[in-house]
C-alpha cells in the first residue's frame, strides 16, 4: 500500500510540475503475505522477496539503459536489493560502478545468521555489499553490487548488537544521530556525497522514511524516536540535488495503515521533489 499512498499524495503531478516527463510503470508483482508460506524462520519469505527483487532489478536496468531516471516506491526496504542490483548492473556492463547513500534509522545489515527477527527488510544493505543470502546478493549474477568504501549510512539510531560488527567490517561509512547532532547535517551530507562519488559514475539514494522523527513521519513500519527533523530531511535532499550526482532514487517504508491522514506519504512526496530540484526560490 505504500506506493499507492505516495501516488495518492500527488507524486506524479508534482514531478511533472518540475518539468519532468513521468512514466509510471505500475507495481512489480508481489505475492500476498497471507496466502504464502513463511519459509525459513531466519529469512522469512526469502524466495518470494528474491523473485520480486529480481523482477524489479530487470525493470530498473531496462529503465537505466533507456537513459531514464528510475524512481522506485517501496513498501519495506527489502526492495532495495532489487533496485540497487538493477542500477549497478547497468553501469557494471560498461565498466563503471556506483556509490550508495542510505538514509535510514536502521543499518539494514543483518544476515540470516545473526538476524533477531528473520525479517529480510533488515538485510538489504548487507546484500548490496555482498553479504547475505545468495538469492539476493547475486541478483543479475554478480556480487557485490556496491563497494563498501562507496556506501554511506546516515541517520542511524537503532542497530542490533551483532549487526554492528558487520557495519564495521564492511567498510561502510556510518553517521549516527549523535554525529548529526554534533556536526550538523550539511557537513555530513557533503562528506557523504564526496565518498559516494569517489571513483564512481554517481550514486543511488535509498531513503527510508523512518529516518525522520515519528512526530513528522508516523506511518512507518519501525518508528524510532529521535530522528531527523522536517527541515533536516529537506536539507539532505536539497544537498543531494545540488550535487548533480544522483543517478537513481527510492523512497521506502511508507505504511498508510500506521499513518495519520497520509502525512508520511505527503512528506515523502515533498522529499522526492526536493531531491529532484524543487527550490524555495
């Protein structure tokens, strides 16, 4: 329901008002959770998620090859394994690589061996850097999709104990909410963009709406108090836009069942338009 909420919040029309030609390719097929077996307890619905992510990766790769900009709308963050695979593959085929800016309250670097819940939406970033189930790490037949040295995590405030080890070992640069409090988001965004673009053709932006404080974005699956503010979220997107180096984007974790009058989807649309060029003046 998350993608529908974003569409209902006027995403397509607002992008068109910025001068973009919008082609909505509709939803990637996803089986209904209630009518399908859970599978492995340490990687629930892995086969179904992998199938959906593979379809998404092929679609994104096709969009990239056509010279267009893919904007992926999510339910949970597991879709990123497919999005990043498709974007990275299109550059990999011509001998280039991408960076990845991952803005999220969570690290999403669990693996089935250490995951406390077995929920795959806590694993996609690990999969992007080549750790985790082969069904997700090797979408489009190679891994890793992104080098850890070109990955930046921003907004962390809820990381599982054993997950911390993977974050440290992976070479990913991680900025917690304490870093944002102490240094300011502008400084962190500039450092993140420099790292994401070092030796790459540009970067993919993966925006999890739970990075924003629940007071502003209540409609997310795993809200955590103490997130970035409304204006900080816009500043992050505006800084990314100014860099001119974003090659693709996704916005995920919009859950209208938990939302209040579609507030989180409306904010998500605002943030997408800021990332895509909307200015105050």
